[in-house]
C-alpha cells in the first residue's frame, strides 16, 4: 500500500478481501527467501506503475532468481512425454522433470492424451518444484492428490468383478482401468483393447461397462 497507494486500496475494499489475498499470496510465494522477495518488490517498485498480480510477481521472481533452473510446467511435460521410454538414460533439463514423470507414471505419459494426464503431471511437478525451491531432496515420494470419489460404485464393481474371476486386486484394477475414462473416448478404447489382450490369455471377456 505504501508503494501503490490508492491503486492498492481500489483492489481490496474490505478486510476480508485483504485477508483472502494474503493467504493466496503466502501460498504462492512459499519456498522463496526473504531476500528474493525483497529484490522482487524493489524491481516492481522501480519498473511497474501498477501493482502486479500473483502470476506477474512470480514471473519477476523467476526472472531474478532463475527459478532454480526449473522450466515451465508445459515444457517439462513435453520433455517427460518425449522421453518416457528412456527415462533412466535421458539427460533431463532438470531432475524435477524426471521425478514428476515418475510420480505420474511413464506408461500414462506414453499412452494417455494430454487432457487426461497433464493435470496430474502438473500437480506432481508443482509439488516437486516447491521442494526444489525449499532446498529439499527429491527422493521423497510425492503426496498423492486426493482421488475423485464421485463414483464409488465403479471401485466396488472392479473389486467384486476381480473376486468373481479369481483375480488379484491389482490385476483387476489394471485391466478395468479403462472404465475410469469417458465413454466413447479414444483413450478408453485403447486401454480396453490393451487389457483385453492380456485377459484373452485367461479366457476372460472384459465388460464394456459396469452397473
């Protein structure tokens, strides 16, 4: 407010708006040091006539600090997809890309369409990038994003179907994974076809849907 005066006040008219904004800024800036934040504030004070948004301020931070060599999430995702088949031998632009790819699943990166897998990769990459900024090691596993439990019937069906066919739970889940994908989508058809090849060896016909 001292830097931008009435421009700041016009953005936050109530204390509740300021409180919410503080929370969002604090979460977004986690992992940056005080000296890095001060340098970014000084830069904005000298170069920006208007108060920056969170994304603009983060870009200033990244330009000033190099963001620890971390590429943008989309570029990281593209590199992970292109090298998913040789993950252990590829010379990664940054180790965080490898760990995000591993947490997401190399098979998924090779086979699933971008709208299906990129959100998960982006989540993993953001978690790992935050660790890099905080100076943490990259050997710890990424905490799993909360699963979508909007269709518990599907998970119950997979479990009971596996028991009916005397299959281990992990095999049933692997084979029927395609049921979690939108009906009529190419990715669902591809996963079902791949699973049916394995199921054919045991004389099992996979269901087209569940109830």
